[in-house]
C-alpha cells in the first residue's frame, strides 16, 4: 500500500474536533486521527507533533487515490515531503 506524509492542523477539521471534544492532548489527537484514517481503509504508521501544537505530521498508509483524497479532506491535511528526507 502507498505511504505519504501529511501535515494535519490540530484545530480546524470538523470531524477531528467532533471526535476530540475539548481534549487537546496528543494521545486523544492520535486516537481520533487513527479512527478517521481507518474509516478510509488506511493506517497511521507514525506521528510527529510540531509547530507548537498547531500541527502534527503523520505518515499514513492508504489503499488508493480515492481513500487518500478522503483522508486529506476529513483531516484538512496537506501532503508534505518526508520530513527526514528519506
């Protein structure tokens, strides 16, 4: 399955906000992202929390272009190059 890195805003996604509620912890954020990604037959391989809490980066595995697009839309994410350059 293909893998891509995404930059995920922690405060803008309506679906993420509904899942998270008022809990801004990294653990709850990760749980919610995992749930949303799984809805589209994907999985999160790795998280990196950056940007002083405004964004996180996630390496996400997905089945196909349609699932990738749905994940990006639900998370309001942006695809980014591998942060480690690999």
